[in-house]
C-alpha cells in the first residue's frame, strides 16, 4: 500500500537537509526551497517527488528556529515568536538546550498534525464528494473570504490581492468557446494557456526575495555574536519538557487549525499559539525572558502547520499556504488532480504521503537534534555565494517548465518584479497565489452552475448546503470587518 525504498529514503533525507539549510538562512524560506527544487520532480515519479518535497517542507519550517534562537532573526515567518524566549536562553549560555527543546517541540507538532491529517482529511473528502458545482463554487469563494477575514489590519489589500490573482489566472482561452481573453495580440501564441504555475511560483517566492535582498545588500554573514562558543551553563534534558504536555498538544492543534485555513500563514500560527500560552501561563510576566513554555508553544505550532495545510489541499483541492500551493505544481506535472476524489482514486499515494510526512519528521529530528551544535554554523553561509546558485536553478526550472519555452523565463522575471512590488506596497503574495491557483476552478464551477440552472443566479441560494456556506461567508466577513477596524484602532493608538 506504500511506495517506499532506498531511493525514497534518500530523497526524503536530502529534502530535509536542504530544507533545514533554506529555513536556517534568513531570507530563505520553506516555500523558496520547494519552488526552487520543484523542476527536479520532472525526473522522478510522483511518490519519490513527494518524499523530496515534503522533506523540503518539514526541514524548511523546522530550520527557522536556528537563527531565531541564536541571533534573534527568524529564519522563516513561522519562527517569529521562537526568538522571544529562545534568544534570551542562548544569551545566558543555554543555546544548545534551547535548540533541542525547540526541535523536540517541532517533532511533536509535526506528529500531531499528521494524526489530524490522517483522520480528518478522508471525512472531509467523503463529505465534499457530494458537492455539486454550486457548492464547489461557494467553497472556493469561502476560501477567498477566509483569506480576507484573517488579513488582520489589511482586509482590503487581502481581498484585492486574492481576486487580482483570480483575474490573472483567467488570461488565455475561455474553454467553452475558445475565445482569447485579456491577451494582447503580440502575446497571443505564448498565452493561449495563460501563465504557467511554475514560473509564477518561482518568481513570486524566490526571485522577489532575491530582489529585496539585493536592495538591502548581501552581508557576508548574519552572525552578530557566536552564542555557542561560550560555556553552556545548562544542558538539555527531556525533563525540561516536564509539565509541557498540555502546552504541546494545545499549540500543535492551534498550528494545525491555522494550517487548515487557506492563506493564513505560519506567523499567525506562532503568534496565536504564543498568545494562548501567555493567557494560560501561571507566570505570564516571565514569558519573553527565556521560558521553556514560550519556546515550546512557538515551535509546536509552526510544525503543526505542515499537516494542517495539507488537509484542504488533499480534500478540497484548496492549498492551505504558499508551500502547499507549490505542491499543487508537483501534482499537476504528474497529471494527478487533488480534491474530493483524490483519496479514493489514489489510495496508495495517500498512504505514501502519510508515511512520507512521518518519515520526514523523524529524519528532521535525527538530523537536527544530535549534531545541532555543528549544524548551527549554517547561518554563517555567505548569501553572496548562495543566491547565484538559486538564480541559476530558478531560471533553468522555469525554462524547462514547457520543454524549453523562453517566455516562461520572462514570466519568472515579471512575477519576480511583481512580488517585489507587492512587498513594497503591502499586498500579500500568498493570497495572490491562492487566487491564481483557484481562479480557473472558480470560473468553471460558476459557469457550470449557470448552465445547469438555465442562467438563473438563484441556483446559488436554493440548495441547503449552499445556504450553510453562505452563512459561513457572511460570518467571516462580519468578523473580518470588525477585526480589521479593531486592528486599525490599535495601530493608530500605537502610532
């Protein structure tokens, strides 16, 4: 029932190691690791590719704790609260202890999210199989609403970015009548099928980051002080996690839940988990001074994302975050459709994904836990040496997306500039990407619904399940409105 062998094992191991490197280097992320290595999956079958990509995902998320603890710079957005307590521990000579506590919490978070993925996804998929085109359209619309509801303080930008992605995805031929839409004649041949997902992905999440890094200047090293060279005043023991069971489970479930919600991101998971930890703590005033419970909350939550973000992808075909959106590209390259029928049509692949995710979490723990004192030197790698290799791999990957189409390289550069500009004006790239991926399905199910009803829009308000989804959409929009207004007031008061 499971595809596994020596090739798959080494694919997972290599993926985890490279993911840790990308996660540990500030400015590099798990998403960048996946999109840069995605073109390599052309050479392998889907199961082997998934071992590699899930290894990159798990390693990339986990690796962010290294710079967060040692130099107080989050390696990934999901490690934003790890440094709150990790860095003070490192400064008082407990750097290795803090790293090992974080790695252990990451393993627990990953395993709990895997359990949720294994039990919740098939139930959601069986329920979603009964959906007609109407419910499928409303579910995608609901996903876009969730993005808006959780773009705290930037609701308008979140909505605009998501639906801009939908608009861009519609460029090309309208399938029902072969009409070209929104395409200048000079680009008609290149854009008959619209923009390709792979170069768009690499441009938004790899090239745009390099443009931003080039603007800031590439320092030879991010290390301000080597906190590992000094005497370690206290060593790690598993007794350090005594009394943290409830914190571990609660934080892992919070991270998993945030992962299920499309487009929210790891920073929201770690911040929500940390705030809940503070609310339940017996000594909340001590958090931020180097407390184990704060470090555990952050790392359990951000690794809880890994399984949670796969739930909507595999059950509904809706990516939970930018990294799982990149995984859509791997499935598309192999001709596999993710969605309600995925598990029933691909049971072997489903069990392979579960096993691969378990293996990658175990490998992450082994690779990071024991040699962490030496692995931490990753943060000293000069970015000026690393980025040229990333540029080369990105260009080759885009060029090979359609067997050597130079227009895809142009697409890569264009969307790299777009992603860079998004960062300047505060538009979220993740919501744009999710809108881009879901846009064509949104249109397809809308048109199919109208065909079945003879063109009447009332069909969207006549089915009981559709009314339930409309209720959820309205609830989330009301929540988004008031939460956005409250966030604006807080920002104004702080200013």
